[in-house]
């Protein structure tokens, strides 16, 4: 069995990953295969599969710490303590990366143009077992980072009103194209952006339709980052998805500024996603 990665190997792969992430955030194309080939030459006989898994581990750590991750590396959470330490230390010291992420999540955005909007729909990622590493060392190192003054970039992105509105407009275009393609032009004309006509009290953003005329109630969550980026859900959105689960769908719009895609999660949000309670309303009496 191959030994755990050394500190030198870990530093090399973290540096390489964050270099790719900076390019992705800046919209600069890069080739993952070329990066992996060059990295393999510097490592101690590590296979492509081993390097790929380490990249996935880094994605999991970044997302856990409130940072975006590279879209092509699906999070893999069974990581070694040394890797968590290297990533968290780098995030605490690499101010240029923080500035790039902050700029990305806050800057204005326009509705992207695509040649065929019907092609943006993709299958939803498979829901994987949800766990955090049980390593005492990992837990002890996670707590100081969580208690520091690092920004929650997912929360900042959720507050980007321009991004949210543009994501909803993009979904409306998709829904109209879907219904028109099915010969349901009259239904397409009746699509309503409920977030503007009724506001957040509705518990969803868009009222669209199935081909048989039944409601399709869509909540849109948009990110400029990858498909595995966590997102925030309100209590009202959760309750609406539970009460109207037969009609409810959450549309996750991802890579919105570069190569937008959509996947849909139908039914109850708590049936499709793992929910972490992160805030409570406290009362004295």
C-alpha cells in the first residue's frame, strides 16, 4: 500500500490546485491533463488516479471552508489531516486568492448567451454519503479556521442580487424554450417571475408549467462556481418545497459566467440535499 503523501508532495499539489482555481476564477482556460502530467513528474511515483483523488480531496476541503472549488474535481471527503492543514494555512496566507474570490462573487453579471439553451440541462449529481472526517487532528484544525474572520464566500454570493436576478432570467429563457420546443407556446407565454410579482413570501422564484399544464414551481440558486458549490436555503423555501413537493423543483445554475449549466432537484429540498442548520432565532421569553 502506497504511503501517505509527504508534506512536500502535499504542498506541491495544493499549489497546483490553487493555481488552476485562480485561472478558473479569472476566466482563463487551462488544461487539467497538462497540469496533472507536469505535477506527476515532481511527485514520488504517484499515479494519475492518486493525483485525481487528491484534487478531489482539496475540493472537499475548500467547500467545507467556504471557498469555491474547481468544477471538474468532485469533492472527496476522506482526506488526510496534513492536506487539510496545508489548504487552510494557504487560505489564511494567500490574500490574492481571497481578493480574486471576493471580486468574483460580488461583481455584476449579465445573462449569458448560449447557442442552444436546451443543451444546458444536465443530470443532477448523485447524492453521496455525507460525513466529515472523524480524525481528531482534522477537527482540531478545522475549529480555529471556522472561528477566524475569513469571509463566507457562499453567503456573499447569495447576497449578489444581480447574480440572482440574472440566474432567474436565464432559467425563464430555458423554460420558455423547453415549452415552445414541446409545442406549448401558450404555456410559455404564461411563465411568471414570482420573485418580482410576489416577492420572497411565495417560497419559489418562477411559476412555469409541465407539458400537461400543471404547475412547475421553480426555486433558482445561481453560482459562478461549480455544480458542487453549497448554497443557502430559507426556512420559507424549505417549507414550500415540503408542502408543494409534487410541483416544486430547485434549479441549480452553475458556472454562470463561463459555461452555464443547470440541474434540477425535484420535490422536497430536504429530500434532495443535506441541510446544515447554521443560524437560529434566539428568544428570551
